[in-house]
C-alpha cells in the first residue's frame, strides 16, 4: 500500500520530525492551519499541559478544537505531559472539565503522551496504520475557507518563530498585517514575548531579497538554430 506523507506544521519542534525520521515515517514540513499534523482525513492538534491550560485561560481552547473539528472528518488532540501534574496547576478542576467537554460535547478524542518522544512514536503508529483511502482523501479534501481574521493570523504565523498566540499579539498591537510586516526591530520588541533575536529574524526575512533559483532556457546555438 502506498502511504501518504504526514504533514507537519513548520512551527512544531524540530526534534519531533527528527524522531519521526528515525521511525521511518515519510513527512513534509510546511505551514498548515488549523492543526499541527495532518494525515489524510486526520487533523491533529498537539498541546503540552502548559499550552492546554494557557489556551483554556485565554478562552481560545474550544475555538481551536472547533476549527479542527470543522476542517477534518477525524480530529484528534494529543495532550503531551504527565497527567499527574494537573494537580499542580492553579485550577486543576477546570482542566479536567475541559478535557471532559472536548471528549463528550465536542466529540474530539484526546490521547495523552508522556513527552515529545512518545508523541513521535504515536504519530509513527498512526502513519503506519493509515488506511488505503488516506491517499485519495488527501488529494480531494480541502478544509473550509478561513475567515478574514484567521487568514490574517495565518499570514503572520509564517514569520520566524511566530505561532498562533504571538500572531494574535502582533496583530492586536499593530492593527494590520501590513503594519506587522513594516515594523522595525524596535517596534517589534515592544510586543510581549518578542526579544532581540525574534525581532531581528522577522525583519531580516521581511526585507530580504527573493533569491530562489529560476529555471531558464539556454539560447539555441547557431548549429541547432539552422536545423
């Protein structure tokens, strides 16, 4: 059976693709939204316990889950971390309630992994067990069109080291995508969680000249032109 590659969002940690390569998984890294991993009809959102709690506090968790559910017939959430640590958070009952709601109300499965290595192992099992319809689905499936604000975030998330939360912060601070792209390093550093390194990377990318190799046809020689 021909297996389709696992699609990995470009913002995911590099050590997960490295581990997947060790497991023999075929994958492609590119910008995707929603979700962090896609395999045919399966769309996967990976969250650490800290990410999960942060998204819950900021009231973005269920929006993310609903977007995942709307985009893919088989949505899946991977919760990464030791569940015993839930009791150390400020409101452990809120986390448990959110997990229960995702499973029962939203009807999105949540699988728990201990760490990134185990997440990579789970993804490799999924890839190796994909059904024969995954390839056909991958060719014909298109997620629902994004709203304007989702498209704006998608554009900004293409910047170096910028994920969904940071994209929101940038857009809320500058007001438009154009203003984000036109911002100087000093302007960018006024946004929370953007330091010297991120600001420099963003400005360097936005202002860099496009230098991708281009194919061209060589001019015909006099001998070939005469034929």
